[in-house]
C-alpha cells in the first residue's frame, strides 16, 4: 500500500452557480482534503449539489467563495494546460465517437503534453500502451469506440485519464448505466488504481451499497446538512449515514453498515432455525409483510431444517411453497 499524502485541500469552500446575475449557493463552508492512495466517494440525495461540487473542484465552474489547493497551489493559479497535467476528469456524458478507435481515444490523454494535433513520441506511445494494459483492455485497442459496451467504454475513458498521467482523477457517476457485475468491476479497478498507483480518486455516485463497501473515505453532501466526511464505518457509527438518507421505506442497518428496504410488517410468525436457509426464509417473510422471529407471539411455527421447511409440522419443499402455506394460516392478504 502506497503511503498517502494530501493532494487536494479545500478551505471554507462555497459552491453554486449564477442565474440572471444572481449567485445561488448550493453548499458552503466546506473544509476537507483528498489524499493520494485513497478512493473517496461523494454521496448524497438527488439535487444535493454533487455535480456542482465536482465541477468546482475540477475548475469547470468558479467557487463562490473559499480556496481550492492542488499540490499546494491555488486552483486559480493553474492555466488550462497546467491543470490538465494535474487533474483527469471522466464524465458521464457519452460523446459521439463513431470514427475513432480505442487506441486513438486513449491517446488523446497525451494531448496536454503533445498538443491536440501533436505527434506522439515513443515515450507517449509507451504510456498509452501501459494505460491500456493497466485497465485490462489491451485486446480492445483496435475496436471502434461506438462498438463497445457501456462497461468497456467506461474502462476506455479511465485508461484515457491514466494516459494523461495526472495525480488526481475525478469521475462523475462512473457506474451509471452499468449492470451490477460491471459496476463492481469498475469500482474495484478504481480502488486498485488508487492503492497501487498512488492516485487520488474522487467520484460521485448513487451506488450507495458499492461505495460503502469499497470507499476509503466518504463525503456526505446535503443542502440542509452541508458536508460530512469520514470513513464509511465512522459515519455509520455516528448516525450520519442514516440521517443523510433518511426516507420512508429505507433503513440503515448498523450491523452490516449497509442500507436495506424497511418492509412494513403486518403480522408475525414463530421462526426456528439457523444458518443461510433460516436467513433466506426470514428475508422472504419480511418481503411479504411477516416478521419471522423465535420470540414471536404466534400460534403458528415455521421450522427450518437442513433440507426442508416445516410449518405447523407440515412439510414444504421450497420457500415458495412455504409462503403459500403462510398466506393460508395467517389469513393475510400478502
């Protein structure tokens, strides 16, 4: 693991935008830092200001107040070319690139060093080859970008950012539109780049479950509460995670450190057993509005064994069959 050091520091930062000559503040008073070797996730409800904050840190829009330092220098002191050598940005928007190969797109990451129409040196080509290999897409180098899947395209954009050789990489919703295995793959890739390559990786995401399992640090953002920062575990123990995403039907499970659906339970049934099969039955019952517990006050009993399920002594071969029996004995419309 690479020793971490502060690469980004913000002091009393206010973010927002200008509309009809008036400044609209979205977040204010942010004091925080980002470190090399760490993957940090920006989490918050829709409209909380995640994109505005990310664009402000990237230099795309000006802060309304406060300071942003990168490598000890104020963000405003960088020219466009200089900033492109420090920050790589991967956005969600899909750009039409019908006539460009993967290799050509990743090579554009060298533009801050060669100029947009510049000729690449042997060293530039080596860096592009290394980026393709590091992301695991060397086999795609000759593919046309428009033929790629969403997951493959996202990897190509990350490789382009790597070819840019910046110490900092910002990503806006990098797992949007991907299936779950692809989401996990992208997040693990970003984690590896942070830890093994010493990159400062900062991304916004709506994938709470993944972020809480893989992020080194989390920035929670909300218009009313502001920004709260910490490890997923510290934010869970402090109650901040549950508070920032408090919604009807959603509950934060402190035991697992993850969010779950808070099912409305209309009745209960005595449930005896242990292990994986027991937990699956309890989960299925909760989905149907029934609390399954060993201490439930109910005339009915479900017993989970190694190979079957018993309800009031009657055998059910599957959980589906068990649920049908539960509906009958409880006289519930579930």
